[in-house]
C-alpha cells in the first residue's frame, strides 16, 4: 500500500493538536512549574539513580546548566540532593513528595484531556489509532540514532 503524500503533514498536525490538548490540561490548572522543570522532574522520576551529570546528558546540556535547573527545583521544594548510599561522594537527585504529587496530578489531568478527545472518536477509529501509534513507536525505536559525540552540549 502506498503512503499518502500528505501523511507526514497529517502526523505533524496531529502532533500539534496532541500537544495543544496536553498543554491545555496543564495551563487550565495553573501549574506554576515551567515546562523545562516539569521535564526534569519527569526524567528524575523515571530514572531514580540520576545525578546532575546524568541529568545533563539526558537534557543534552552542560552540567552547570543542569545544576542551575536543580537549584531552582530545590528552592521550590520539588527536588532534594542526597548522598548516594553506595558512594557518598556522589549526589543523587530525589523528588520530594510535592513533586511526586504534582507529576501524578499532571498525568491524571493529561490523561483525562486525551480521553475526552478519544471519546469523541468512533471506537473503530480509536482501535486503528492504537495500532498505528504502536507501529509508529516501534518504527521510531528501531530507527533511533545514537548520540553524536562531536555535538556540543547546549545550555538550558
């Protein structure tokens, strides 16, 4: 089966609509944490062994920029730096209970917002979308390029 010539444009438009739904779910509830800091919290939640250098790699920024982001999150009570129990010279980044609550509430809001859109779609279209998203995710994972060592790190 031949790919429609406007498939990439349709996916781009759908991605923008999806981001709009997610952003709307966040902004309607007046989340006071900027998107970059929310991303940092989510990265740390998903990788509990993360330190500042590891976070810098994940964000593709220099360690000093990652450290400043952590400073801001620590000042707002969403992050703590604690000694790594295996090597006390290392410092781990740990989410506070407030950060976990924030991320959980945000995930629930986003889920409800996406579900509201899905509820407006016919069941067959929902099933086809699920299959297409699974296939897209697999294809994207199979073609993920490795990091380029010569690429300079960015600042946040």
